[in-house]
C-alpha cells in the first residue's frame, strides 16, 4: 500500500511505486497519457448476483461437502458481483475442493486463476500438503505475468454543489482487457450513491455531478476494475470532504430524520479517522492478457485469460 499526499490532492494506488503525480489540479504529469476522450456515464453499480451462491459455498465448505462447495463457488464466480477477496477465495477453494475430489488438472487450473489475482495466495488447511504442492506449481507457472496497477486521484476537498473530476489510472496492458472501470461516489452519512462507468483506458477521467456534492458531506470514492460479470478484480478508495455546513432538517416530534445519525460517535480508528486514502482488496492481478474473467458458459467453463477452469 502506498499513501501519498501533495498540496490538497489525494492519491490511492496499488503498485510498487506511485502512478500519479498529484499536484492539486487536474493537470496530468508530463509522462502521463491524456485521459480517454469518452467521458463515463451514470450506470447501475455491480449487483452481487453471486453472493447467495458464494454464501452457500462457504456453508458447504464448513460442513466438509466438497462436491457442493465446488459447484456453489463455480456458480458464484459465474453469476458475478463478487468483491476482490471473494473472487480470490472462490478460486482458491474451488481448486482445493477439486483436488480433494480427485480432479487434479482442474484443481491446478483453478489455482492458476487464483495466482493471476494474487500470486501469494494461501491454501486452506483442508487441502493438506498436496494442495500446497499444487499451489506452488500454479504460482510458479504464473510468476511471469505482471501486476495490475489501479490508481485513483482526487482532490481532498471540493466546493459544494459544483462538478469536479477525478482520475483513474490502469496500466496499459490491463486497460485493454478489463471490461469496464466503475466509480462509486457515496455520501458517507446518508449512503446515497451515484455510480459511473467508463471504457477501460490507461487514464480515465470521471466527472462527479453537482447533485452528489452536498455541503458538509464526505464523499467516499471507489474505483473498480471489473470483469465481464462485474466481479471486482481490484478496487481503490479515497474520500473527499465537501465544504460548507450540512443542512439541518427538523423533524416532527417522535419522528426521525432520514439519514440522520442518532447513535453515539465513535472516537478514533476506522477509515474516517485517517487522513489517508486506502486500497481495498484485489492485490495482484495480471499480465499479458491474463486478467479478465470470461464466463461464456457458466455451467461449464471459467476462464481467466489463458487460464481455463473447467467444470467437469
């Protein structure tokens, strides 16, 4: 994780080095490519369609039913909408279950898919020494692939009711194979969200509409690298403070104000107590066309670039 701050501009990046030269304006660094000419538009955020199957997969795994776990984890990946850690766990457990079911070749393929996401993934103890050995082979086979670099650059503070822009950056290789980049702009107190989607490119500029920039609010911005089934392969998050005083709505006696926080305030700790942005999930991804999960026949095949995970 890299944390950087420069003259009122925040940067979140996931790489060995920072990918943005933040200087407090929307002007790009000299060596940064110009942003895509196609401005992202409002769209529906990823829906957790695979969440139910992923939950059933966990239950089957906990009960030791590897046959059911294999089927449910495969279904979860196919239906999509998983968070970065869920995608990784699904592939790792898929591989382990297949090995325990005597399907070594398919287990290796699943571990290779997991290695594309995170080459340092851990094998669950249920897999035993055989799973450790197979995972090591998968990691070695995929060690030549690169790392997906996902960054989000945004101002630390903006004026209320005014449009502002933020930039996302993806390394050139992966910008060609991701399905889309999504940006969530969510009010930290009310939970209201606007989601924008754009075609992947090395640099994509997102315009946050004025209707989302309310006085006195904190906007939580999250950039998502999405596959063809809206699984979040990686995400980066920043927060932006909006100047001004939040409007106070007086409710009739006995009624609460929607979005009002009537509970006790927590001191210290947590995301909002920190002045720095963070990267969330989706550690290592990538390289040479091996990133995007393509699910053309959900009941039969799962493919991460050249890594095929067959169902049977």
